[in-house]
């Protein structure tokens, strides 16, 4: 004759199964919340980095505009004739051209141009880097 009552061990397992299922569900929900939070934090960091990049580009364009305006101002206020006039006009022209380049290219364009320059001239780029490193080392040692 079969025993219709469940053993004490079986009753404990029956009570443990719903508890285990509930714990698994809660852990799954917690993992989902963590994933959502991580995604949200990732989105915020990406947005902040994008804003920093835009700010840097804007500041670079602003600096280029200021440099160009300085060249214009120098051109109008400096002497126009003689050796001093030629020198001041050359400096003003260089400032205007540099300002236009910085304003148009922006930070990312200047970085691309620098990368291209280094690729075309790797040995001089290394020598310049070593020279700058040497000068910085000397300045910090003093």
C-alpha cells in the first residue's frame, strides 16, 4: 500500500522550490536593473564626452577667430611703409592666415593634419619629439 502522505523531506523540498524560484526571479530582476543602470551611465558618459568634444571644437574656432581679428587689427594700426611696415604687414598676414586655418580646420582637422605630417616625415618627427623631451627634462631638472 502506498503512503499518501509526503515525507518531511519532500515537504521541505516543495517549500524550498517556490523559495528558490522566487530568489532566482529576484536575482534576474536585479541583474536587469543593473544592466539598465549601466546602460544609462554609459549613455550619460557618451553624451558628456560628446559635449566636451563640441566645446573643444567651439573654443578652437573661437581662438582662430580671435587670432584672425588680431591680424586684421595689426594690419590696420601698424605702419604701412618702410621696413617696420613690411614686417608688421607680414606678421598681420600670418596671423590672419593662421586664424583662418584654425577656425576652419578646428581641433580635429589640425590633429588629422599633424598625423599626416608625421606619417610623411617620421624621422624628423621623432627628432623633434626627442628635442622637446630633452628641453622639458632640462627645464624640470633646474
